C-alpha cells in the first residue's frame, strides 16, 4: 500500500513544461502536479509545439489524474494527426505515470499487464550514399547486440545519378507536395541502382537478421509498386510509408501488388483512423508513434484491433527517455508488438536525462520493462537543464497565464 497517496482524493493543480534541444531531440517534457505532491511526466513529440499541451491545461485542472480515460476523452478532440496530437498524448503519458505512482504499480499494469519482460529495439542509423559504408554501419549495430535493422533507401540515394529519376522541374527539391501529385518517378536505371544498393547491404549484414526500409521519397504508387517488386528477393522486414497513410485504396493496390510487407502509421491519430487501413487489409504491419497516436491506452487499443485482423504492430519513436519508456510500457502490454524504434543510441547523454533506469537504457538491443511505479523514471535535473532550448522558458517555470482561458469548444450544442 502506498501510504503517501490517497488516489480518490488526487486533483491536478498545475502543468508546467521544459523545452529541450540538442542531438538527437527537439522535444517538450510536461509535468502535471497534484495536491498530494505526486507528479507525472509526459512528452510532446519531437518537432511539435509545446502550445499543443499548454492549451489543454485549463481543461485538466481539478481533475483526478487516475481517471485516465475520462480526462483523455475530454481532451482528445484537440489532437490531430502527426505532431498536432502532441499535447493530448503527452498528457495521457503523464496521467499514466501519475496513476501508476498513486497505486504503486508500473504503467503497463494499468494497461492490463504484460506479455514480455524485455522490449526489442532497432536503432535509427544515419544513411550513407555508399552501400558498403551503409552495410558496415548496420553491421556495427549488430555488433552492439541489435537483432533488427532499418535503413533509408529511395530518391535521396539516386537523385544525383543522371537518368535515375524523371520529374517535373522543381519538384525534386520540395517536400511540400504530397507524393501522388509530384510527378516524380523511378526509371529502370534508378530502380537498378537501388536494387544494387540493397543487395550490397544484404551481403554485408546477411539474411538471418530482419532489415526494414524507410524514406523512399515523394513518388507515386506506381513507382512504389515497381520498386517493391524489385526488392522482393532481399526479404525486407517491411517497406515503410511509401505513400501517405490517408490513401487507403492506394495502400491496398501496393500491398496486393507485392510480396514485400508494407507498413504505415507514425502520423495517424486515434484508433478510428487506423481502422480503414486495418479493415481493408491495406498494410502488413501498423506503425503507430505513441506520442502522436493517442498515448499508451489508445495505442494498445490500436494494437489489439490490428491483432484481431492478423496484423502485427511495430512502433515508431524519436524522443527522450520519457516517451520512449511510455512506449516500452505499451509494447509490454500489447501482444502483437514486434519492434520499437530508437534514435539516440549514438548520443550518450540521452541516457543521463533520467534516473531510475539501467545505463545505458538499451542493452544488447533490448530495454527492460520497469517494475517501478508509473513510467519508472525521474528526471535528472542537472542534465535536463544542460539541454534546455535557449530560446524558450526555463526549467518548469510558471504557466499560470494558461490557467483561466475560457472558450466554448465542445463538439455539441
């Protein structure tokens, strides 16, 4: 029994933030305080504005943080796809941290218990235009103990090869046009170059280890199909985000045209928006980012729904250890989980941002699932202060100006 907390009497009294900057992160950590001295931590996804969290402060003040689902339902209308869900998701993480601390259990227990004690990870690895160098970098990940790999292949690797691409003038240098509308296509020469690249990498890392691929560029579904078919001999673990997630019919075309697994999902918010892809068997693997999909409980719902349709779940993650460990708890509680991403293996200070976890946090390609209450970590104040964005407020300064905003923003009248 936790004698320091009376869960039924908990009330949210404050929410404060600290903005971080420095390789490899650009995130906001939020802290939700209560009337009993307990607090919970969450994180606004890399690249999202901290305003997405602060605008919700007025809604959660006075609520009992243990009523995670109730509070989530009050705020979820203010989330949107990709980074626009950052505030809602950060608050949900913090609520799960708080509720776990109040009841003295790890966050995964609040999600129904765990299926595994360790979470398999892969490490984001910087690309190289030289295939042999890329293969060596990935082999280095294997030497570190990683048992799953991912690399980027696509337009950026071949854009300087004459005749590898065909495209309208100016389109190759913009990322503001959705892929179906750019007119960029691979030529046979371009596809051959990418096939040679992947072949070289596979020869170096071998076939005993899964190797996934991402970042193909803003190309149309027809070029995606041609490339996917050409890469089939290399048994890639998946081809990620080849086209925007919104175009379900195109995903069905792509999936049905190749034997290579395809996946998407890091920009999708809420289960209801994953359902069209899952119901139509448009993907082989779903790929939510807990910091944009709705938090721990919503992402578990997404994984469970996919499992009912025979689809596995991998998880995108590019954040500090706060959101990373929220993802670990979700992965532990979701049966069809496959693999979790990490972007910080090469940045040692990332491990020192928090206390209460093993150092380094990832060991031999796995993260241990914490058995301590909530997310299982506390901030290392000194290291956090070394990473504060100099153009933003300081360490959890007052946000009282956000307390009393009043707007009529309910969805019904």
